C-alpha cells in the first residue's frame, strides 16, 4: 500500500538522481535505460480525474526533461491517468508527438476496472495507430484482502503473488476482447516476463484452446486464432530478479523476439545494482545463441521503438 511505497521512495534517490543511475549503469555495462513512473498509479494516488490528468502532464514533462539531460542514456516513457479515459488519449498523444516519448505505461486495472471496458478502447486504438509500445504494470495494493472477512492482504501476498495474477488476468481479458484481432501489431510489454503464463502454458492450452466449456466456446467464436496464439503476441520484460528457471520458461513460451531486458531498477534497495546484475547473470546462463541474447538485451526494444 501507500505506506510501503512512501518508505521505499524516500530511500531511493536513484528514482530522480540521473547521475547515480548512470554510475550504476556504467559499472554494469548498461548503455541505455527506460525511465518512467511505476507506482503508485496516478488514479490510485489522486481520486479526482481532472487533477490526476494534470498530475500526469506534470510527471511527463519532468520525465522528458530528466531524459533530455542525457538523451544518449535515457529513453523516456509516459504515464496517463486511467480514471480519466479521455485524458489518456490526449496525454498519450502529447507524449508521443510533443515530448518525444517512446511509449506509455498503463496498469492492469484502473482501480479495479478491467482494461477491456469500452472506455479504454480509444487509448488502445491511438497506441496502435502510432505503433508505440504500451508498458503494462500490475496494480494491486495491500488493502485488497486475499480472504473474506479480512481487511488487508497479509505477508505481502498482494505483491509477491497478486501482481503476477493481476498481469495474467489483464492479458486474458485483452485476448478474449479481441484486441489482437483489431490490432494485430499492437505492442504490449508485460512486467515480470509474462507473469503466470510461461509456467502454466499447458494449463492455458488445455482449457482455453480446447472445446467443451460453453462459456469459452462462445468466447472463442469471436476470435480468429487460438487463445494461446494471442498470449504469445505479448512482449515481456525480463524482470524476474535473476531467476534462471523463470527466464528459461519465458524464453520457451514467448521466444527470444518477445523478451526485452528489464530489471525493476531501482527497487532492490541497491539503486538497481542487485537486480541488474542478477538479471544479466540469468540471461547469460541460458544456453542460447549470442544473436538471441543481444536481441533480448537491446535489439528487440530498439525495434519496438523504431530506434
């Protein structure tokens, strides 16, 4: 929840100190870094839709300015207020056409509202029109209890396991909504390497790709491909905190062209140094061709942003 976030933010000067970021990047051999807001979502921090939209503009101006200090090292990505769908479109347009940003971050829900609601369709249409990536970050707080009769989520279940669930649920809603039929080339980058999908690939295939359940049969009739085919159309970062088995599962499910180097910097208490080093080790540990490793490190993202 907010208390946890405020405590972390106070202890992480790397969130705004670009010189400290560059020093860590240089130490680990990282040439460029994507910067954007992460948590909390603006719509969670600010209830008023108009005020949240104004805050998005202020944040994006700051992100663009911070990136411009060292344009050779930082790639700016914008943020939008999801409790103001109209402003999502106008602000995303401003980010892409006026601020020189390379994409936009949204969350897996808008304070619990799913992404397949009609009010969000214009945003996805705009991003597809601009051929710009959407970064998809999980949204779930400690105030969302795991069991009936409880007020909060205990033992950080909301974050450790809740975030992968939220990401997977959002991906599933977008798949069955037909987003990839409307926009076959839309670029959506999930957090944490596709969340639950790589591990549960056969479960997904068995339930979603086969006949027999009336609700799913009806949903599949609206699609032109198998659901599993759409799941593989997502792009995914490698922020698995150095898990080699997790990285291999993501590689097996999505393939090397759908993985993008990402580390969750600076949320490791070390300014990102720990997560980055561990992620590099996990990618290096995979027995894959050098060309695929380079695609994961940089080539895939550069292709997505047209660099």
